[in-house]
C-alpha cells in the first residue's frame, strides 16, 4: 500500500467497526489465449518499430537529436512526467470520493500495469480492481459502478480526442491524410453519447431501448442456438439502475480527470519534442503537436497491442512529420514520450500490486485466524 495510506482494516478497528476482509480476486487468466495474443502483439510491435517507423521517421537522426538535448530540457520533461503521474491518480477518486487520493492512485496504476502488461488480462484486471476497491471499504455495488464509470469515460475520451485533433490539424492546414477521421469519429461519438444519455435519462426509456435491442438481435437468437436466451433489455435496465446516481453526481469530475490525464500526457510529448528541437529554436506548432497526439488516440481503439504501443507511435510520428517536424525530432520525441509515460507506470503499477497483495494477504490471514478463534470459543 502506498506510503502514508492506512490499512482499511486498521481504520475500521480504530472506529470500533467490524473489520472488512479484502475481496480476493477470483478471475483466472486464460494462459493459452494470453500467450497467443501476447505473441501476436509482440510480433506487431517488432514489425512496427523495426519496419514501419524507420520508413516514416529516422532512428539515426533521433539519436543525434537525443544527444543534443540539454539538462534543462530533461528537467522540464521530468516535471511533466511527475504532473502526469499525479493527475493519473485522480480517476477513481473522481468516480468515488470515499476513496483517498493514494487509494485511487494505487488502483489506477495497478489497472494500467495489468491492461498494458498482460495480454488478454482484462478479466484479471477487473477482478483485481474490484478486490482493491472492496478492500478499501467500498460496497461491491459501488466498486463495480466506479470501475464501469472510469472505463466508460476513458472510452469517451479515446473517441473524442481524435475529433479535437483533426480540428487542431485543420487550423494549421495539415489534415489531408486524416480528414476522414473527424466526421467518422464525430458520428460514432454522437451515436454512442446519444444512446448513453437516452438510457440514463429515464427508466422507461431504458426499457424501450432494451426492447428495441432485443428486436434487432432477434434474427441472431433464432439462427444461433447459443444465443437463444440472449436478452439485452435486462442488462441495460440494470446498468441504468446501478450507474444513475454515480454519474448524475460525478460526471463532471470524471470528465475533468480523464481530460486531465490525456492532456498532461500530451505535455510530456510536447516537452520532449521541444527538448529535442531546442527550446531556443523555432519548433513545431503546439497545435500541430497536439493534433498529431490527439488523432493518434484512435489507435487505442485497435486492440492489437497493449496501450497502442507501436500503432499509436507510428501514426503520431507520421502526423508530426507531415506537419513539418523533422523526422529525427519526431522519432526522438515519440521515443522519449513512450519511455517516460509508459514504462515508469508499469513499474509503479507493479509496486502498487505487490504492496496491496501483501497488505491484503496479511489482513485476510488475520481475519481467518480471528474467525477460527471465535468459533473455538463457542
């Protein structure tokens, strides 16, 4: 558990309440599926960094650019990384204010490590997040709602940022290769948001949408035996019931937290880009840099590699170069951005997981011994 964070069981005891045993995640990793997808993902990453990026960027020029960076530029990059990591911890607190900042940070960093470091580890990641949240004295329904809210808002941002990116690139006049993403992304986002708002607006409307969904999938349920009992109406109504109060109270905080996470990650890229170009030299237009970064978010929706590793990098380098950035500077900035925003979080997330499991295991063992002793007194 993070330094300065109290054990929830100890807090419970100090208040005279019954201590809460941590929920132990029960999901199991599909090893075969994880290995297969891991091999495929690694193959794509190697292909992109070995073959694709050298065609649109330049590793040799990138090395020269990196060697020319000053200590001042490195310090600025370091500051932006610290800001990003600090903001990253706000996501779960935005959804559930009963969590402390350190608890929110611990859950989100652990989730990042699992989703970006374990192929096909989604089910395990959800189970671990649920276990962590319930060990922090959140009721199971509240834990599930928080996980769902953070996931939904993250998806909204992944769809919304490319639209803002196309707008930014259109202002600087470099949207030829990605102009189609703006209208397409806008249509998809409008449809998803409209459906989402309609479901949340009222229970009867959610029921009607569920009934319409059943009509749409009816041909499939009659054709495929395994889908004969599929019903989308009940989950939609239950989703609204579980999520309505949380989203009504916390939607603005969720939006601010997710936008803050993505924008502070852009600050790392821009600091790296200006660092390799030289802060005292004319450099890439900030709007062009933001446009390249924001549009490349679309690759987060392509589940080939974890966290868009490689795919997002290739698109971002291409857009930077098409905006007038030198190949070496674009490649170097991307490598610095990836190294400072990706790998440190993997390490932090591992530390969060290890410390939480250690505390959770100790608390679970203590409760088990206590329960056995209590039984022995009867």
